[in-house]
């Protein structure tokens, strides 16, 4: 199963790691939503694509393609854009 590293801001208050089945990035997030609810998927995807201010990496390579192949030992990392200021 692929491993998703979920940042605290998109999780339940603390950073977490979860294992999920799926052959593509989209399938992994669909399967995660089926088991844990749609919150993470809705935070990462919109209209079939990855949101503009979310960076997703599969095995260290950034991707914007929901059809990116995911292997059983893949590591998926989600990094939301940081913002702030005055």
C-alpha cells in the first residue's frame, strides 16, 4: 500500500501517516475518502485536478496529474502553500 503523509493543517490536528491502496494518485485519494471521509480529498482536489495551492509529491517528484502511477511502496507527500503577512 502507498503511504500518504498528511500535514497537520489538512488532518485532524496533528501530522499523520496512513497507508492506502490505489494504482493512481486519484485512486489513492478516492480510497482514502471511502475509509476516512472526503475531507482530505476535497482539500487536495477540485474539478478532477490538484488545487493550485497544493503541492503533491509521489516518491519525491512533484506531480499535478491525478493519473500519476502509484506503486505499493510509494510515498505520497502533500504540502499546502504557506501564506501570511500583515
